[in-house]
């Protein structure tokens, strides 16, 4: 495919223009950019990739096949919704960062070689960190630094892997790699895994996303992880290891989500759970599984964005986001409540909502390819996600006990953005063929048959029944102000402590050496002083008589030698 | 915090309303459970076709999820400012 402009360009140019504008003009231009970009994609013609020669390298700036195009459409839609949602902001940093961030994501998914990918990979991190720092709290500043370090580091590993690849094969082409590529395969997988939030590499997401601004987190949830999913789908389809990594990613976050208080951190864990489904589908590698993975990525950006927007609206209007401090908001924010519930129904895969038509493809593929245990794990995770995202989020924010907070609906632009996302969720869910037409792989799938609808509805209603029973019998854990330890403890507590101990041990050794050196020095000086100092033997004055006698003896001795 | 005095009570504040909703909910759940007997479900394999599989799995999975999460909380829960607080103490030279 060829376009009038490389898809990333309108966004970076837009960022420059927006940087010098203010007020309504700034917001207006910002919203215009994804519309123009969308048109740029729409009027693309079949054609060759766009390349750029620098020194010896040919950078493939735009390689647009169906897989890339799917994400291209998705990111334009996400950018549009996000920019409408944030158009009330009078914060130039955030607007510029958001546009640059969306542009980087587009640059990454249309990149045809690893160097181009690397450049946009790092730009993703550098642009988005400002959305975290824009919150301007000490926690956000610190979290932003950790986020930046980890994400930039993943880019360094990506570059290392790409260079090994170049050395081994002579090619930098961004296409299938697989683990059979040896060191390069493992390095690149590790780099992608960091940005995809693999287990133990995931805490940058749960740490930083809840600390960003109410509008910033909406952007954050849309791009970085989905670029990683795209890259995995391109470079590692069918890698069996990913099936188990995906299964683990689908399972462990739902436990954390139940006991987490910050509702946006609950959504952050939920993101890892959803990405787990995608990673698992990529690992299975059949056409159905891959279609499931990328279509779920598509739907996830929209319904996760909707959930993040509704929680962002709550934070924006009440200043609070902890489940322990919220409740009863359905009275003040009924429209937001309904929109949140649409998002919740979508992530839970209710029939007629978008999640229903994509998640089940991955599960079907898991069963078809003979992974019943994985299928059971994914089913468990599906029930679990309904529990913490489908029920807990709307319940503790808008219902539960009345927190006494009274406010109003968020500004119109936020409601509109949420409305667009909600319409898409229901539209795609009820009429999936439009989405299916964009899917890159050949696989027939019909989500609406009686079996599927009934079994899914059963699963969801009885999960809800469990929630009701646990609450009515007082067994449900209350929302408590708290932090829960996760893998980040290793580098936020253990590593600094170990480093601190090592440094103080070195300090003590240094001090001991110093003291030893001092003692040696003091002893040497004392010795010299003792013998050569004022009291010393060599400083003694001799009586003149003895000196004369000594001289006489010396003269007699020398006379004796002379005469003999 | 309690609601402001001149506040209109919401629909869900009335426990009677909530009970009506719950009764309707239980009825739907019962219906869904019975539906398994009424039609031939195209099962994916032998045990998944077991009647009541999905209702039971959904219910048990969620109960297990919450109970395990509660146990996890006993090990993992800390104060909200756990990471910030320790850093402040370290900076003041308190080597704890």
C-alpha cells in the first residue's frame, strides 16, 4: 500500500503545530490530525513500501500489509477518541505528547525494518512519559522515571537483537523471527515481552499507568502494549512458549485485581489479563488464533479505553479513584455509569458487545489445537475478568455504599468520546463482519450460534451470582487503602537494599583500610621520632671530653695502621 | 461519609428495590441452568458438554478467585505509602 504521507507524519507535524497554538485552536487542530490521518489511510493505493536510504542502510519507513493496516485503523480511532476526550485540557505538554505518542505507534506498526522499529519504539517511551509526569505528583514523577528506564531499556535490547540478526543473516527486515533464530530470537522476544508486560516484566504498567493524568492513561492504554502485540504477531506467531506465557498473563492479574484499591490499577492489571489472551492466540499460531488475537487487540483498545475514560471522568470530577473512597455516584453521574457498564459488558464478552466476537476465537483455537488445560485457564480468566472489571469497577465506583460524594457529569467532550467508544463496542459486537473484513488471516468464524451465546451467558450470570453470594454472606474482601507487593518489589525494595548493604560494606572496608593505613603511618613516624627525634639516640649530645678521647683514639689507630 | 440531607434517595438506596432486582436475577440464573436440559448443545468435547458445566465453572471459579485473593492479601498487603515511606526513612539515615 502507498499513501500520500507516511502515516506517522501527520501526527508529528500536528504535534509541532499544536505546540505553538493555545486554547480552542489547539484542541481543534489536535482533533483534526487523526481525521486527516484516517483519510490518508483511506485513500492509500496498492503499491510498494516506502523506503529511505541512509548511508548503507535502506530503512523501510512504510510497509503496509493487512496486519499493519488493522492496527493503523485502530490507532487512528484511538487517537481521535482520546483527543476528543482530552480537548478540555489547557496543557500543551499533554497534547503534544499525545500526538507524538500516537505518531510513534503508527511509525512502529508500519515499520518494515528493525532500525525504523527501534527509533519509533524509543519514541513511544519518550513521548508517553510526559503523560505520566504531567500529573505532577511526587509519585508520578518517580513512576515516570521507572517507566522510562524500563521501556528505553527494552529498546536497547531490541537494538541488540536486531544487530545480532544483521550479523547472522545480513538482513534487518522486520518479519518472522521465531525462537529458532537463536540469540537474536531471544533478545528480540525479551524486548517485545517487556513492552507487552510479560510476567515479571509487567510492573512498569501497573506502577505507572494509574499515576498518569485522567486523560493521559487513556492514551497510555491504547498504544504501547498494542504495538508490542502487533510485533509479536508479526515476528513470533506459532511460538509455543507464548501459549504458556499468555496463559500465565491471563491468570495472575485477576487475583491482584480483586484486592487492589486504586480502580485504575485494577484496570491496569486487567490490561495484562487481556493481553494474555492475545499472546496466547499468537502462540497458538493458527489463522483463527491469530485473527482472534489481533481482533481482540482491536476491541480491547476501544473497551479498555472506554473503561479508562469512565474512571478518568470519576477522577477528574471527584479527585478520587480508590474504591474505598467512592460509591453511590450513579446518582450524580448516571450517563457515565451507563457508559462504564457498556465498557464492562464488552470486556466481559457479553453477547452483543465487542469482546464476545473476538475473545472466543482464541479459546476455540486453543481447544482445536489440543490445549484443553489452557482453554480451562482462559475460561477461568474470562470468569475472573467479568468479576473484577465487569462487576467490581462499576460497582465500587458507582454503587456499593454511598460515599456522600455529589458531583456532576464530566464535560461534554468526555461524554462524547465515551459515547463514540460505547457505540463502537455495541456496533462491533452486534455486527462483527465489518471488523472481520479487516482481519489479515483466512479463517471462518461465526460467533453467534445458540451454544456460544447460551454458554457465555451462563458463565457470566453465575459469576455474578458468586459475587452476590460472597457479598451477602460477608465473604467479599472490602476495599482497603493499601498497596500490594508484586514483582516490582525485587527492584524497588530488594535491589536497593542489597546495593545499599554492598555499599555500606564497601564503606566499612574502606574505613578499616584507612584506619590500618593510619596506624602503619603513625607507627613509622613514631619509630623515626623515637630514634632520630629530640629524645632519640641519634640526637643525643656527646660530652666534649669523650669526643676528644674518641678523636685521639682514632688518630692513634690510623698512626698504628700507617706505621704497620 | 453520609449523604447530604436534602438529597433525593436513589433507586438503589431502597433495599426493597434491590431485593426485587435480586429476585429477578435469581430467576434468570435458574432459567439459564435449566436451559441446558432443553436443547442439544454443540459441545467442544466430552466434559465440556456436561450439563451445568458453564454455570458451575463460572460460580466456582469466581468463588475460588476471591478466596485465594483474600489469602494472597494476607501475604502481600502493605500500607499505601510502603515504597515512599521506606525511602524517606533511608534518606534520613535510618538504616532499617
